[in-house]
């Protein structure tokens, strides 16, 4: 199986031994507590899950600046975005050696992890803007990722962590949430050697479905990993439980048995476009995948990124050999009236604009909220029905 990023073995930071976890929870009661924000909590879950391998905890100020500038830590580890625990006020933990990180996403704010504090450093406004512009490629406060990052505070708490649970993800998504290690075990259990990963924060329509088939066939993969984001999204995006139900129905009805793993991971969307696409590649290599599908406007939002910037970054900015996972570059996909099937638009040179059927996400949402049926060229009827029920419930309040 493909090696994890940066090491020979995966090193998830979740404390597996039950008795050790219980001792750490008892220790946490005596430690200074820190209520972290959702982004830092998601980082802790990803560290615990092994997706951020080989990191051992949160980065310090210099590593954050170095990663933002050139995608390498000071020690030379390739990593596409800073992984930080940032707070607005570090007064209560400034002199602490160890602190209990409390979960903002669960009532009562239970302890999520214990962090050894190696440094408490303050980012200047100029440094924070530098990181923001490098990672998100914009300083526009209307960009959801920029708004979230700039609102996180300027104090950086660095150091290794021990993760004690996976927040709400295991409870709310027991059939779907998987750590990188669990996915590796499932891939091994299937006997797969080549695995193509599909990242999604949206429901999968017919074009996505066919794209997975195309990629599997063209790279000679044994199976497909559909890997959905289960964490926080921007307002207006479809909730994870609805996406999960729609994707499961599609796979059940339209894919051969034992060819697809439906899984999810506990992370909040960054909407960082190209940089986040590279982070997605790190996730999937750590989960045992050999290929990642990168399509149009991968991990983007609005018009902040060009349609294929997320592919170009792998060609122009990711050094050769930095990652072992390979990228499957996908073009626009649409229904061909001539061929009566979904195609990649750049592969059918005899087609004109009127030979394709394309629907915008906005138009689809409008149709579903009005109870209208999506055309079969865009979505499977069973998927459209699940989405339609959700949009009608939203419209009804």
C-alpha cells in the first residue's frame, strides 16, 4: 500500500488505549482548560485521525509563516497549509505546560485533547494577513475562509497533542466517519492496490458519478473512495446527513457491489481552492489512496479561483516527489445531447455549446425548493427525491 505522507507508518494522535485515555481525562480536570474554536477542534480531530500525518501537533509561528510562504516547515516537511490552534486571549494558559482543549461543538464542552504547550506566540496583523493571502490567495473579508481565519485571534499555541475523542463525528455519522487508519484497513481488507479518491462537500449528481467511473477505468483502479467532508460549511450548503443519504442511495443502485467505499472525515471546509486541493491530496495519501480526482474549481468558492487553479498548483508549485499520490485531472463534465451520456467537455471536440446540457447549482437548488423534478441528464431520480425533500422542508420552515 502507498506510504503515508512523510513517514513509513501512519501515526494517528488518538490515544487508543482506554485506560490511558481515562487517566488523561482525570488529568484534564486539573489542567487549565481552553475552549477552542471549531477550526482548531477540526484540526485536532484530523490529527487524531491520522489525516495530518506526520504532524505531532499544532504548528508554531515560524512554521506557520514558512508553510504559508513555501509549503514547507522549517525542518523541511512539505505541508500545504498551516495547522494551528489560534486564540484571541492566551492569558489563562500563558504559563501552562499542559492544557485541556475543550470542544466548542458539543454541549458542555467536554475535553477533546490534551496539548503540551511548547510556545505561546503572537502573530502581528501583518503576519496574519501574509498567511491569509498566501493560503487563500485573497484578503477579501467576504471570502468565507478568510473571514473565519481572520476572526480566530492572533495568539498561536503550538505543541504536540493527545486526542481523546473525535468530537461529534462518531456519534452523528457512525456509518460514515472513518479515520485514515480505518480506511487503510478497509482498503487492505478489500484487497485493493489502486484506489481513486473523490472529495465532496456536495451531493453527487450524474456528472460526479460518471467522473468516478471514468477515473477508475482510466487509472486501472480496484476501487473508489468517496470521501465526504462532515464538518462545518458555509451557509446555504447542504448538510452532511442529507448528502450522505443521497450518496449512499446512488452507490447502492448504480455501482457494482464492493467497488466503492463511502466514508467521511471530520474537518471544517477552508474554501482555500488550490492550497486546499493539495491538503486533500495529503489526506487521501494518508488514507491509502493512490489517486485523487481534482476537477473544476476544486475546493473553491465564488469566483476567487480560476476553474483549474487547483490542478495547476500540482504542476507549478508542488515539488516533484513531495507527494506519492497521483492527481487525476478532470475537465468540465456535462451531458452530451449527441452521445446521450456524460462526457468530459474537452474530449469531444466536435461539440458546440448547444450540444451540452448544463445546470448551475443555483438553478438546481431553485428547482428542488419549488418541488420540480430534476432532468435525468443531471441527476438520478432517487438522488433528486432525497434532495427535493430536504429543500422542501427548508422552504416550509
